[in-house]
């Protein structure tokens, strides 16, 4: 078999390939050749083949068949083989392959090899990809090498130790004795890696931290030597001697000095020296200064030093170099929490950075600006931020908009300013604002009562300009619906009132309905707004027409609303004014309550249901309940908070099932009930304790006791639902006169075939003892044939620890209940 | 900690890729592609720091890059490294390569990928900076290659011959041997009588 081609040849060949396919072909051919060569167990050319394999791996082709070969190379005696073998191991192997464990023995032998380069190779590989098992086995060897005098090996051993500690934190103790004289080394490489090792140990364990605090003077001395010493050509980078080591030491000092007065004390001088003496013309000097500033901010430094640090950062901000500005903004962001006032001084520079062309800088400046906003500078800052919002990239707009909303909420100097700001955001970045900003804004508007006229006027004008930004349109249509009368009457103190006629307003709203730019949600908003205007405007006919047109809309949401509004016009005209009255001021928390439940019902717009169902307090109960029954008492219902312990989240799905669920039920269906007003105060009738309609009827049908045994008494009270005289609504009250509670109380009922029974969920399933409370449940019985009502009931509960079950027949229904 | 070191050219072809955290091969290639997309979009005069792409850890990791002629050198680091320090490290790395390869160019990196890996291994180990002294690093790398050459045996003969010639200190040979002007004096033979 001819000798496999050299790596160089392979690379040359691959580079001649003109297409990806050609390259793939060449590589596959070569892979096949390599594979057969591996099979032949050819020692001489193995390293060449593996080298080629690594090249192909870098280009992205699979190379896992070379893993074992790498191991064989590592085991060989030749340095060349070992080198390629270890490189291959680092690139191709990792903890997840079991093969890597085979390396452990090889590495162990190589760690004790006579040649330092071989030892170095094995340390390197162990430090890069050693798994925890390998580290555990070989930690002892590493520790031995940490104490050697050979600086080449010592520095590698130090970094390897770091890797071991990362993988197996328990072994940290083992390396402690070896660290004793690490810092007395002269060799910078060893110093550097020792500082890294110490840093890692301090970060991981607070005990180590306190142990190493005593090294602070030594570190300070080393740093001093570095700065003071003259030109040293070896470690010089652009005129500063070993900046990498300086930076590392500063970082370690930061960790050691944090929270500790004595160490911070010891460091103050050297930090001041570094801060003042370092040359800042090159990146190197700035790197050191940056690190110094971070250290000063973190330790308990004296105030003079802190001011110095912030001033350095301020100087950085004015630097031409973008990198420096970026770094300054990042560190200012970190310090703004602690040293707010100092950072405020640089506010104007930061705001200027908003106009920078560089995306990373703009983002940092934006975050920092939001952190700097406070009550005093809100107006100025907001102007700049709004200007920024206008001109920034779309990625930023969402974050910026939310930031502006938050800042405005916290620091708004006046309501008018707040509303203006939000409107400005909506008009410029309308499509990027978050969804919850619409209800938040609406809530804000309702709360600022004196601004209603001004708000609605501005929103109307904005709508005339542009109807493409959905959140703006939604808020505007809601407001016009609510405060349309203010708009038309032309009373506005804050601004020049504009003359708007009712027809113009309706034109705009209808325009929204038909426009292609409006989403379904927006259309729902505008339909409801039109409906609300029917009580505020005089031209009802036009509104009636619009509403009836949408009764046949394809969009189910719109159709449902239109149909319901139509019904309002036709049958319930007397209710309309009350129903569509002005919304009360919403409490932020309360409005979250029902809207959550409502939203799980599949309704997308919370406020629409709010309009219908939130308490218009003067509304008479009868009309409300009639409405409920009209709609089958179904999807409208969930707004009525029952104190029933049913999870609101389940309201969604089962509610819609309720539509068909009027069959015989054996057990309590877990659907929220339209609880009859007198049993629980429902949200709809909040604050309304006046007579519900049904009280009247209840007085007509006397209540009866259905069951009374063992302390458990069940009483039936009757209501007759008005529109459908065949449905009798029975409420059971269960009371417990014994001394022990009855838990897991379940009431079940069955009726003869000619009846239909619907059992709604009980108020609870614990009947408290000694008549302290009662469990109520509603039963609806459909009795189309007007036969005598009979019922068999089954009760199960746990009383005094033992389960009790009972059956009973209820025959003594008063005749009025089923006639 | 340094998570990855990538070198690729202006078209996105990888010239060196070293990961200090484990990813699958596919992910590695994707990371290279994603990094190339992010870095190549950057203007010349913006800062050298970027948020990391999604694959390599998102906003916790930063990409610090430098553009030299046709190559991008990208170091992906986490928050424990100083950004400006890493910029300097990239500079030191490139200068070391320059020293070891004598006026390094992209072709050198292409054809001597293993040597570049070795130099890098002398500088960064396990994601942490090992040595920053350029002369130290290049001495070590040279010692390695010397060891390799001494072992190479017969197969290394041509290479050794080449390096032997390079190192040969030939005395200054006359460069031009100008034959044109030699006048050959024809001896004046006396006539016979």
C-alpha cells in the first residue's frame, strides 16, 4: 500500500476543490484510505493519518473513528506521536466517551516521564479535558509537580490544578500546602498561574478566602515591583511590564479585599498608585486602569479613592476608542446601584452615547440611562429617551418602550405628562410595545379623572392620523367609547377643544371595523366602543344598524358581541343605559382578578367583558339575572366570582361544556355555578345587597326540609326562573348541628325519567359543626310535563373520622314548585 | 474562563477552532458559522466586543474579536475575564505566531495547523491563560519541534536536509563568475627552420 499522503498534500488537494461536493468527495476518499491504514495497524504513518483526520475534523467532517488511534499514539514512545496523540485527544475526546478513561494510565506514566515536554503535554491534556474520575486518580501527581522547581512544569501544574478543583471541588484541600511558596517565584509565568489558582480557590471556598487574606501584603509587594521596575524586555507589552500579571493580581486583590477592612486598608496605597501612574495612551494601560477601578469599587476603599475611580470611568467615556467607552459603560452599570450620585455627574455623557453608531454601546447606554432616571431628571431624560426610541433599531424598541413605561410610572411629575409620554411611545413604537401595556394604560386613564377630556381628544386626533398601530388604536377606541360625550361636547381645559360631531366619531370607529389593518381584537374594541356610544350619543339608529350588520360577521367573536348588543337594543332596552354606564375607577389589583378568570375563558379581550359585567352599581339585580338566563347562564357567567372552591383555571373549558350539559347528573358537576344571589355575594352584584328578584318568588314557594338525621339537616328553597317556568331552581342548605364537622360532604340527587336535573357545584364540602355555617348547592330541575316533583338523594360525608352514607326520598315538594 | 478560540477567514472558513467546553461536532460547526455571521456584520470602527450567540451561551458570554487582514481572531469568554485584557492577549498571540512563522500569513496557518495548536497550547490551557511572554512561548514551541525532528528518522531526511541547508553558513561564494573577458593568450611558438 503506498504511503499515505502527507498532511500538506492533503490540504493542498482540498484547497483545489472548487465546490463543496468536490471537497466532500476528496475527504471521503481520504477518510477511506485512513481507515484502511488504521486497520493495518501501521505504526509509522499513524501520526500522519491522525493529523489529517484532525484537519478534516476542523472542517466539520466526522472523525470519531480516530479516537482509539489517538490513544495508541499517546502510548507510543516517540515524542511526535505523543504530541499528535494528545492534540487529537483534546480535540476529539471528552468525558462522554468511555474511551477517555483508557488514557488515564498513559497520562499517569507521562506525568512522571523524564522529558519535561512530555510531562507538559500530559499536564496540558489533563487540564483541558480531564474528567472527574481522571482528575481524582491523577490529582496526586499534579500536586507533586506543583512543588517541582522546574518553572515550565510548575505553571502548567498550577493550571491543571485549577481544572481539577473545578471538576472535583473536594480535592481543593489537597493543593493547599503546595501553594505556600508559589508566590515567591520569580518566573512570571508561574506567578501568573499561581494567582489564577489562588483566585479559583478563593472563589470556591470562604475558608480558603480567609486563609489567603494574609497573602495580601505579598501581593501588594509584587504589584509594586512590577510598576516600579524599569523596562524589562521580556514581559513588556507596549511599554508596561507584564500587564497580564498586573491585571490578575488586581483581580485577586479585589476578591480578597471584598468586605474586609484590613485588607482593603493595605491595598489603598497601591491602588492609588496604579491609578495615577499608569499610562493611558494605549489599550494596555486602560486595561489595567479598568481593573483597578473595578477593584476600588468592590473593596471597602476610602471615599477619595472611589471618587478617583469614577472620574477615571468618566474619562473613559470621553475616550475616542470605542472599546474603552464600552467597558466604561459596563462598569458604570455595575456601580450605579452603589454610587448613584457619582454616576449622575456623567449623565450627559452617557446620554450622548445613545447617539453613537455602535450597537453595543447604544444598548449599554440605554440600560444605564434607565438606571439613572430619577424624579429630578425625568423630564430631560425622557426627552432624550423618546428621541432615541424614534431612531433606534427595532431590536431595541421593545426594551426601550417597556423601560420608558416603567420609568414614567415611577417618576411621572404629572398625570398629563404621563399620558403624553405614553401616547408618544404608542405613536412611535406602537407595534413593539408589550401586550399588557394596553390594559395598564387604560387603567391609568380611568384613574386620572380630570384628564379624560384631554386624553380622548388627543387620542382621537392620533386616530385620525394613523390607524396602523394596534395598541394605540385599541386604547383610543376604548377611550372614545367611554368618553365620547366629552369629545363631542368640546369641553377640554388643557388644550384647544376641537369640534367633532357624532357622525365623525362614528365614521372613525366604523373605519376601524372595516380596515384591513385592524386585528380581530381591535375590531372587538371598536364594536364595543360603538355600542357604548349608543347611550352617550343621540344618533342611536346608526349604531343599531352597525351592530345588526355585524350580527352576521364571520368572526365569531364579533358576531357574538353584535348579537348580544342587538338583543340589548331589542328586548332589554331599559337595561341599556345602566349597563353601558361609565366605568368606575379600576384598582390595579382588583382588575387583575376577574380579568384573569375571564381570559382563561377563551375571551381575548378582558375589557369587553368588563364593560358588560363589571358592576354598574345601580343596576337592579333582576335585569342582571335575566340577562344571565337569556344567555343560558353560560359564558357570561364566569365573571361572577363564586366563592366556590373550584379552580378558576378550569372555568375555561368546562364552561363551554355547560352549554350542552343539562342531562341527569349523578354528582356535582365541577362547573362554576351562576350562584343564586342570595346564597353568595357574586361579583356582579358586588355591593348590592338589595333584593334580588328571586326573593319575591321565593316568598311565594315555601322552603322545605328534605332531610334531617344525625344532626345533618338539608333544607330546600325554591326559585322559579322567570322566562322558563318549567325550570325550578332549588337551593339546598345543609347544616350540621352535631359537635363535629362533616367533611367530604357530597350531595347527589336523582329524579324520575320525565325530569331533567342539573346539579351545580356546592359552595364547599365541609359542613361546619354546631350550625356555624352551611353548605349550599343549586339544583335546576326541568319539568316540562309539570309532573309532581320527586327526588331521591344520597348523602356521603365523613363524620368523626368515619364515613357515613345515607339515602333518602324527598316527596314532600310543595305543589307550587312544580306547577 | 475562555470558552473557545476561533480563527476564520473573511469567508467563514475555519482556520483554527479550539473549544474549552464540550460541544458536539455539529454544534461546534454551528457555533463557528454563527460567530462568523455575527462578527462579519460588524463595521470597522465599532468596538471589538459582542454578546455571544445563542449557541455559545447567549448574553453571559462575550465575543472579543480582532480583524487582521484576511483573518478574524475570536475569543469567546465568560464574565470572569477582562475584556481589554483579552484584546491584548489576542495581540500577543498574533505576535507570537509572527515570531514563530516569520511574517505569518493565512497560508502558514492553513498548512501548519498542528503547529498553531501547539503554540496555542503553550499560551492557553484549559481555558485559562498560561503564559504571556512571547519569547518564552516561542522557545518552547521551538524545543518541541526540535524534539520531533530528532525523532523523525529516515522519513525526516528530506526535511532535515532542507533545514540543514538553511542553517549552513556557506562562505561568501562569488556570485558572478564572469567568463566573458578571459583573453586566452595563444603562445607564440617560434617557427621551425
